[in-house]
C-alpha cells in the first residue's frame, strides 16, 4: 500500500499538534529501534496481498503468544550496545597472564570508568544474546507462521558464533579478566553480527507491538481479500482516537462503490470518513482494527482530499491547491489496482456555483472508475440530488436535530438518504452574530 504525507496528515496517523496520533495507539514497542521500525512499517505497509497475509499471520501469532516476549532486553540494552561499539578502543591485544590478573585491581583503582564500562557493556551484550536466543527457540513451534520463522531462523543463524555461549554464560560473578577478554573479541569479531541481530530484533519488536496493541484495544483482525473483486464491509466501525466514538456499519462492492455523504458541518461526516481511512490503513498493516467486523479488498493506496493547504511561497491559491490534489487523485485512479479515495467538501476555495459545477463534474468522472472505492462528503445537497436516481451510488447523511431550548444536537447517526438540513443561518442567528452586526457605533 502506497500513501503520501497528505493522507497521513488528513488521517492523523503521526504525532502532530500535541496529539500522539493513531501511531501512538499502536506503539507498544520496547525499544527505540523497534519504534523506528514501526514508523517505517506504517509509512510503507506490505506492497502485495500475499505479503500482507503473511504479516497478518505473524501478528496473529504474537497476539496469542505475548508472554513469550523476552523481558530481559530493554531500550537501555540496545543503547549500551551502540555505545560499546562506537566507543574508542585502544587495546591492541587481549589481556592475558599476570596482566589480566593485575588488570582488574589497577582498573578498579586507576581507571574506574573503563572498568565499569566493560562490565556494564558485556553484561548488556549477554542480556541481548540471551533474549535473542529465547526468541529463536520459538522456531521449535510447528505452528509458527512462515514469515516469523524466516526472521527467527535468520536470528538463529547470527547466533552461531563461538563466543555466543560464553557471553550468554556471563553472570555478576564472572571474573573481570574473563569479561575484558570477551569484550576485546566481541568488538573485533561480532560487531556486524550483533548489528544484524539488532535489525531482526527491531522488526520483531514492531510486529509484537502491533499485536499487543490489538489485544489491549480489543480490536479484531480483518478478513483480507484480493484486490479484485472490490469489496469493503464494516460493522461496529469506530474512530480509535475518540473517547466515546459512534460506531458505523457500511458496505461497498463493485456495483456500489461510491458513497455521497451529506449533512451539516460538525454532524460527523469527516470523522466517519477518517474512521474508514484509519481502519483501512490498520488492516493493511496486518493488525487488528477498531470494529466488530471488517472485510476488505487489498488496496493499492489511500488518497485523501480533506484539508488541502495553499502555498503562499509559490503564490498558489487554495482553489489551485485543491485542483492539483484532485489532478493527482485522477492520475492515480488511472491505475488498475483499487484505491480508497476520501474527499471532504471539495472546492471550498471558490464560489458556490463553481463548487457545484466542479463537484458534479468530478463525481461524473469518478463514476468512470468502478474499480476504486470512493467517498465524497458535501454540503452542496444539490449535487447529491442531481445523482439521486443512480443505483450505483450509495447515499447517506448525518442528522442535526433542534432541541426544545433551541440548541442543536448532533447524534452522529449515519442514515440512508440525502440530508435536508439547512442550519448555517440558524446557527449564525442563535449565536447572536447578526444582532451584534446590527448594532450601531454607539452600541444600540
């Protein structure tokens, strides 16, 4: 799945403006290296349906084997390993004989920093190798998924070194001369091997984190289907960043792959579209989704047109920025592989008549792309009415209710049909804006 920075921003995937974003909900990594690998994975999910299935099997496996994660490896462990291999080494030969025996005494007395650094470093190397060995032993499980087996086998291969067992056997009672000798040889013989192990561990850390987040949030694993035929069905779908979200049921197929969404501002249209986008992305990461059920085709990517920004430095207007984003969307939809397209209130940068004409033309063009799933929200109800006779378009809306005390109530319920709400003027009136504007200079 290929997504760009605008899509990630529109869906609030990464931290921004004080929010940890969706990635904050799934980051259960234990190390900075695992976190970095997780972010890479979110930015670049599996490229093919087959790769996604393999990854989902791996995360499903971790979801029921969380207890097998080695607690002995911490972020401090990996930080210490990097410091150890990056630090200067002035020893030209391993300590031996009397020098090794006296070395401990002299190191304690005259070079405490080097003495404790060696002990501390070798201890962390030992912990890291113990944890990796513990992980690699999962390969004895006949039910382990192929992708995970491949990663653990590679880790197992890196552990095949004469020093590994000696390092794993280190305890707090191991003599300093033994630790110093191992430190010397590890630095010269195992640096690249341990760095490769770090990469394997980081990948496992990211996979384990997504499984842990799935279990913690009580999300469900989606049913993944090939790209063709186009399909997306969700029940109990909710936005994971909301504390008390509404849940939605929605179903698309190749015969009905376009949803025209209407309703007043603040009624829930954008949140609904973001819920679908976030769920689709999580599904394509191989992990669980915030829904009671989700069945989806494999999408080539998610394209959003939600919060387009103008570019003052380039002298581009808001409307021109909208047009450029729409052009990019059209170009991507020339590809045969399905995309999920989320469009929120198109052409806000022009007048109502132009917005209507442009939106209607875009809808007509998008209907010529039946192999992609498209959702368009609009407050231009005339656009929805223009296409109301088409059976290949789904129509849904969010209701706004007026309470007895003249307040507006949004219940965020998704209903079939086209909204009839016209509340903009009433809100302006109720907030007293018009009364303030009518007052003269003297305040009367």
